[in-house]
């Protein structure tokens, strides 16, 4: 898969928020095969048992990843989660580079269904999800475009 563009980030989101001190600060990219990808790592603060990331953080990352898959072809739409099913396959470590991949597997005029997974850098799937989202424009979710907490913006990649 080849990266074709970068997606926007936010200020405060626990997953993509660049100003969230406890966040993952994941950056997301669109690929030429219609997927969204991110290389990221969870932090010590995201732990459950020692050496393992909390399942809630894994769930949040997968929800964000699959929800962002709509932006590959419809950057003007947002997904609001209606149903999220997760399979935790192996322990997910923190302070270790991981990859997330998401894609749309079905779409109607009002909803979309996607699949996503987190894998280690050797390609072993650690957790995966299938989710259904309602399509909405941002105005329906965050009606004040001047609210810093609702603004999305491009974060330049580090060289």
C-alpha cells in the first residue's frame, strides 16, 4: 500500500489530539488501496496490567481508525459510532511501535460499516474490530465552527 494523503488532526482527542498530554497523538494517512493507516504507540499511562495496554484504549484506537476510513473517499462526512465489536487476539504492548489499518466494507446513503485492526511490526494481528457508523456532517456533531475543541487541522510530518 502506498500513502497518498494525510488526514487532519484535532487538539484534544485522546487518539489524534496533538495537545492532549495523555493522548496517543496518532497521525492517520490515506492509502492508494482505499484504506487508512497509522503507525503509533500506546504509552505507559495507557496500561492495564503491567506491559499491556488497557482494552478501553485499544477500543478507542480501533473506533477512531475505522471511523476515519470514511474520510478516504468522503472527507466532508463524519462517522458517529452505532455499533462496535472488538476481538482482542493478543496482548497489546505499550511503548512499542504498532500499526493500525482500517477500511470501509459496506456503505449505504446513511451508514457505513468498516473493519480495522492493530498489528505489531511483524504483522501479527493483536486486536481487530468491525463497526457501524451513522454518516453526519460536522455541523450536526459540533455546531460551533469557532470552537477550538471541534476544529480539525493539518499537522506537518516531522522530517
